[in-house]
């Protein structure tokens, strides 16, 4: 017999992204528990709640374990309906709207789908522009737009520059460019000439050579590019370059894209454009 | 005298992304309130809490309004220190760890920085690969990798395909390609030949022609490309093409990137690779 997993449902009348984030934070504190995570977004009608309830009860019966629901439901009515479930229900609005309403001295609006909606057209356009900027200015493809960048990431190939730039664009509307330090740049540990006018926007990423090797092996197994010797050489040269030019940097080895983005913004004092 | 704004602090011992998301959901229910939002990430030491507290009290004194703190602090000790503030404090761990600990029958781990950390190397690599896949397969640049795609988005230029693909890659590890329907494809309303083998992976985005015009005007003002006539023509052709080929589609006009991604995944039954 396989061990039963406890079901954890993330239920929202919107995208479900917020309750997922809360759920992941909470579950991380109970590492090792066997759970089955299910996200049910856009639960915004009596019918949909009904189907969700049936699914939850089915999981409860099959596992013999009381499920958990982390929920974010604006409508009192739908929330009450969910409460009929046998699961442990933790609802963000239920927990926090009352104290906030008291503080603001007014009732909440009960408006669904506002948190991840399009706040305004300007913000939407800024975000799209930022994404296209990050794509156009990826991998040193162009440098003539560096003037307009909020930040320019430097580092060896495959240390995490591209996803970090795209994340900053999507999440914070930042114009993030990146420039790979290639072997040609490594003849000396001086900063490549093309980057010098933008010294204040530069931020470095470095990485443990063994981890870099692992990542590169997946891409081009047994190549010189992916050899430990090459990875060690490149990382050493880039770190020297960054130190010599007094460019702040972070080690990406243990950091997720979210952590890299928020840490580097915090360290370099880069203000988000929105978010 | 300008009207005072109430300060709302999002405070976390990690990235702050989760408390920001919660805060945005909650504040959206009190639309119209004048608030000043401040995120303080990585508040993980007595010193940092002390500086945060000083800042909060300064805001309280200047505005004459009690601040709000939406917090996510794993350490009991640091949480207690924050409680000394005069602000209204709503802490996710405080609210939810106790009921969960009771359910799981064990104490929480009090581990910081686990929710947005690198869960495992495999997940990290999948995510990076997904991002590079989305970039390489953007804008119909290549089609030879469509075989490996989880989803292929179709639509006119600047309807939101690129940011949606990148978001799905970053957030869910999906391999999302996109293909712009250009004027050459519009001679007929038949699906471009190159897409036909991938019918099951196709998903359309459409958009209100006036909104499309607005977006394109910002890019190339007064061009034929950005004219209302051209936008109307392209949208009409593409919608006919999608209907004729029985490809599901969404109207992107009122939807954020998060909403587009989660709705299309839900509609097309696309399972995330992680997240």
C-alpha cells in the first residue's frame, strides 16, 4: 500500500497565484509532509464551488486525511459555501478584511479579479515595453539601447542573467539588459570598453564553477565550454573583472530567479517601476 | 496642504513577493484610499527590524495615520520585535501556522527563505530551459522546435503573445512558443501550413482593434501598421482563422499577463511543469 497524501487546495476567484504563494510559504515550514497540491483558479460561481467541494470530499475520503484549503475568495456568499467542506479552510480575505475595514473606516468593495488585473493601460504598456526591451537587449545582442536600461547584468554564459532580466521586466517593469562576458573579453580583467559609459548601471552575477559546469553539461555535454577547467577559468576572470571595476555582484548558485532579482535590486538601490 | 497618505509596509524575511501579492489583493478591496506602499524584503536580523521600526514610526508621525504592516516573518523572535510597532500588523505565519501545525501534528520548522528558494536543481534547470525555449521560439523565429512545445500561441503582432509565453516559462516551467499571424498568412483564413501538424498545441489570442491600435501607436506612431483600419482587418482575419480551424482563443484586451496565462492553461487543460 502506498502512503496516503494529504490534499492541499489553493482556491481563488482569480488567478490563484497569491494563494499558491502563501501555500508554498506555509508548506515549506512542514517540509517532509506528503501532500498533493491542487490549484483551482477562477472559482467564482455556485456551480464551480460545488464541483470543487465534490473534488475535495473525494480526496478526503480516498486519503483518509483532512484536506487543507488555502483560499482567497472575495464574495462572502461563495466563501460560506466553501466552509461546508470538511477541510481546514484558511482564507486571506476572511482573516484580514475585518481589521483593515476597521482601520480604513469603510466596508471592502467585494470586487473580484482586481489584484492581478490590468491596473491601468500605462502600467500594461510599460510592462510590455520592459519585456521587449529585455529580449532585444539579451546576450549583448545590442548595446545601443544600454542608455535606456535601468540595470545591465554581467556574467559568464548560463549564470542566470537572462531569466533574471525577464523576471525584473515582468514583475517590476524594469528595463534590464544583460551582457555576457565571453572569452574575448577575458584577455584582460579590464571592463570591456563598450560597458564603461554605463558603470553605474552594471551589476554582476557569479556562480560556483561546479554548478556552472552542471548547467552547461545539460546544454552541451562533454564540450570544452562545459568543462570544469573552462568554467573555473571564466568565473575567476569575471570575478576579478568585477572586483577591479568595483561593480557589485551576487553569487547566483543558491538563489532562485526571484531572490536574485529582489536581492540585486535591494543591494543596488534600484527602484521598481511598478509592482 | 497635500492629503496625507497612509503607509502600508510589506515586510518579509524573504523576497517580500508573497506579502506584496497579499497586500495588493487586500488593498484592491479598498480602492480609492490614499496609500504609500513600501516593500522591505530580507528583514532577517534584529538590526534590520530596528531600522524598519524606526521608518514605520516616522511614517506614522508624519502622516498622522496608523500604518499597516502585511508581514511574513518566520522567526517568532523577529515577529515579536515587529509587534512593538504602533502599526496594524497582519502576519501570514502568525495567522496560519498554528492551525496547520495542529493538523499536521508537528511544529513548524522556522526555516527562512525556503518558499522562493531553489527547490531543487532539476526544477531550476527546467525553468531556465523553459525561458530559453520561449526566447528562441518567439515570434515564429524558428518552428523546428515546435515539436517540443507545450503550447503555441497565435495572434497578430503586439497582442500579448511574448510576455504571456515568458510568464508561463518562468512561473510554470512551460515550453511556450508563439507564432505571429502576419499579413502574408492573411491571404486566406486557412491555418498557415507550418502550424497544421501542431493543431492540438495551438491557442489563439485576440484583442480589441482599438486597444491594438493604441499599443501599436506607441511603437510606430502614424504608421499603416498602427492604423485602426489595419488593426481591424488583422483581428478580423485572425479570428476567422481561429474559428475555422477550431482553435480555442481568449480576448487579451482586459486581461493581465497573469490572467491570460492562467486562463488559457485552465481552458486548454495545460498542466504546469511545476509551480
